[in-house]
C-alpha cells in the first residue's frame, strides 16, 4: 500500500517539476496537497524519508516541507535523517530567513537531537546560508564533535557571505587541528582569495592543492581559474584552463567569464568559438557569460534564440540588462513584456536605462509598476530612480521618493542614502545633503567623497576642507577620487596655497600619480596661474591620456602661451591620441587669444569634417570672439546666422565685446536686445553696453544703463567682491569699483 502511495506522490512531484505554466503547477500542487492529507499513519519512517529525499532531489522544497508537516500531524517521530533532509530543504528555499533557522533549531532541541553531528552540521549550513554568521559560529563552537563536513560548512558560510579573512583563519585552524582539506574545502575557500590583497594566500592554497593532488579535480581547477581571473592574472587563468585534461561546459564558461570580467570580449568570443569547435554544447550560463563580456548583443541574442536558450529567465534578464545599459530601452521593454515571470533585476535595469536616457517619466512609471505587481523595490532600484532627478524642477518628486524610502525602510541603506545626498546636491539643496550626511550612523568612503564633491560644486571649499579633515579623524584614508574633488575646488577658487598642500599630501601618502590625479593637478596649477608647476606635473606622467593633454592645452591657452598650446596639440596628434570636444575647445581658445584667425578657421573645419565633432556653443563662442577681435564683424554675424545650434547669451556677448572694441553701436544695440531677453540678470552685459556708449560720449545712455541695472537687478552694476586667501582659507570682501 505504501509503495503505491509513494509512487503516486512521486508522480505528482514530477508533474509539478515539469509544469510549463504557473496554472498547471498550481493544479498539480493542489492534487499533491490533497494526496498528502489523505495519507494514513505509517509506522515506517523510512517511507517518509524516501519521499522527502525524492522531493528535495527534484527541487520541490515546499512540497518536502509539506510532507514533514503531515508527519508531525500524525505524531510520527522524525529521526536524524529526517531532520537533516528537512534542513536541506529549508536551506534551498529562496526566502530562507534567520527566523526559520531558529525555529528548526528549537524543534531539534525539543526532539533531543542537540548532540547529533549530522543534524547540527545541516543546521550550521542553514544558519550560514541565511547569513546568520554569528549564530553559525556559535553553533560550531558548541558542537561536541566536529567532522570535516562541519568545518567545510562554516568555511563555505564565511566565504559565501564575504567574510574572507575569517574564512582563511578558519581554514588555517582546520589545518592546525590535523584535518586534511578535501575538494569541497578548497572549492569553498578559494573564492575568498579572489582579490588582489589575498592573491598570495590564494597561490599558497593552489600550492597545497598541487601537493595533495587535489589540483587535478575539475571543480578545484575551475575555482582557481576564476580566482586568478578576478585578480586580473589572465595568463595564470589561461594556463590552468589549458592544463585541464577534460574540460566541462563549466570550465569553458569560467574561462569566458574570466575574459569578460577583464573587458577582453574578443578573447571571450574566441574561447566560445573554440568551445563550439570541440563540440561542447553551450548552456544558459554560457550565454550570460558572453553577455557579461560585452560581446555584440544582437548576435548573441540571435544565437540564444537558435539554441532555444532564450526562454531561460537568466538569459532574458541578462539581455534586458545589456539592452538597457546601451540605451536600447525599446528592445529591453519588448523582452520584458515576453517574460513569463517578471523579476526585480530586469525591471531595475529598464528603470536605469530610462534614467540614463533622461526619460524620468518612463522610469517613474516602471517604478510605480513594481508596486502594482507586488514587487517590493530594493535599495538598487531606489538608487537608480534617484539618479534621474538632476535639477530643481524635479526636486518635489525626489522628495516624495525620499518619503517612500523612509516609509519602506530603504532609507537606512547606505546605497539609498548616497543616492539621496547626490540628488539633493544636484538640485542645489546642499543643506539637505548635509542633514542626511550628519544623520548617517555608518558612512563609507564613497559617502565622504560624495559630500566633498557636492561642497566643491556648490563653491563651499571651506566646508569641503572641513570634511577632508574630519575624514582623517574618523580614520578614513583619502583616495584619488577625494583628492581630485579637492583639487577641483582649489582650481575653481584659485586657491594655490591649498592646492600645494594637497599636492604634498599626495606625495607623503604615496598615492599613485597616474593620468587621473595628474590631470586634476595640471588643471589646478594652470587655473591658479602657475603653468610651470603644471608642466612639471605633466612631465612626471608616463602615459598621459587625452584628458591630461586637454588640461595642458587649455592651461597654456589660459595663461597666454597660445603657441605652446598649439604645439602640445601637434604632439598629442603625433602620439595617435584622438582629439575630442575639449581638445578643440582649448585649441580654438588659444587661437582666439592669439588672434590666429586663419589657424582658427582651419581647426574649426578640421573638427567638423575630419573628426566629425558637432560644434557646441562654447566652440562657436570662441570662433565669434576670434572673428570679432580681428575686426571681422560681418563674418562673425554671418557665422552666428549659420550656426546649427541656437546661439545663447555667451555667443552674442562675445560679439558685443568686439563691438566695444570697434565702436559699432548699431550692431551692439541689436545684440543687447537679444542678450537682455536671454539673460537679463547678468550685469556684465549692461557694463559692456555702458562702456560702448561711454566710448561714443553718449552719457545719457550710460545713465540709462545704470538705471536699468538698479531697477532690473537691484544693484549698480559696479560693485564686486575680492577673494582673500589666509592660511588656505578663503574670505569674501565686498568692494565698490
């Protein structure tokens, strides 16, 4: 009778596992539930254990737990095997929590299994997989006996939850007590060494694996290959891969992912082609690894369709993420609509794609959709949507999301707090950003950098310096991002003394003088007027990038060394570095300051025709300034009329300045009308018109300009302020000119 019932339950279990739709699975599950309810009391515990094992092997963990509940209803006493199977089913549930582990633990104590090594080891694994590391460690210490499996479970738990140093320390303790690590031990501990600062320990474990002959195991070799790849040692990874006698699909996937993690998509594609040539059938992980390597997404998508892998949830999710990342939100939306089961990762990727394209309304619509389908947004989704609020016009919606974050508890997450600080900073509400920062109990280095950058952008260098000093008090070491932000602030406020102090700090703390920090130093010294120091820094950089050359060209032009700026451009071109918009802005600025009209025309033409760069407003302003200063006012007017972008007040202002030089009042008045319409609160343009009238002796018009400034702006147009630097601190002093 019981064998018949067991066959019936296994049949229901198979139907649930093979169901192609949620409705069919629910139907079979209900049938299974009724069958379990109909089971009579069985004196044979092995019958129940066999069925439990069957459901666990078929990955129907909820069904297994239902069987266990029925056992308890029938007052059957579980044995050690029953509890170990129950815990295994609980571990495998995606929503396993600390509460579940504690309930099972309490049931074990009540049932008298507190000394069983088999059961306690399974419970230890459950605690570790739930992220309850302290509970797992406490249970491990209290175990009367520990076998190798118990050690492996805790090592795996440490490694899985990111406690890399604890995992290595436990591995060392295991060796000290005389236990020999097995294949499972090494596969568990090797991922903890997949970081640059622990590569030496990883190599030591590799040596142990070779010595103990465990290095021949394919799983160990795959783990080692992945470790070397994550430490950017692709040569070692490829050497290990090549030494494998039998390469499984997992081995090939590991090598494809290794190249993908290091940005070598061509090599990843070559490994994939070699995999096909050796008749190894790819699986869904292969497609995901290829997509993570940024191989051409269209061809990879087509191949997945051809192989019938596109129905896999992980493949669809990866495709949605890639399409969204590259701005093809239409394709991402189409794939998302075809997904049989919606998930948070894919929807978050779509939100991020819309935000990157500036479609905040669509991003908000998708964010609201999460609520409608009972999909709770996580910290990543919240941080992505916050990136879309970039100005004061959208701040109210951002504040509403802040309120949602408080209500849902997401605001306690550091990622969300960083997103809110960044949002308020972009919207010029630096006080709100400071309020959030002060209220944070746990701050990361990225949070400090974010606040320092926000203060610099708001022109509050004193606050930025104060934060920089506080970092040291709280034992946070400044990195290159911190220094670049601080140097940017020095450049904005022309604070040479503080800039030199920061330069000394970089040397004293042995921060790497690469192109990134070198560019920030060059920009700071050039804007502070000490071009010699900028050139000295430039010469210390072994391989200057385009941004470094741009800073040097712009700095030379700013300091009146136009010819040297153009020579640097020629040297940059000789090295094969591609010019961009910033490069040509520096070159055109140099031509404008030096009055090199013909050279300026040639560079402008080169930018458009050869480099295919569409000129921006700043490029156009440089050309107008160049032509105007040379007295070519008619050509400058024609240039403005032929501009592909709508001229702004800066472009018109450049020509107005030329009108002051050549006393063209008629053209100046025409330009002034356009400028005052676009930017009526800028005193500088009123001052230019006042000077133009004064040069022609039209004092009534000069008085009229002064009156307009007082009425429209509220000042006299002549008051200014001086910036005084005392002990690296800045103070504003109001002056009347």
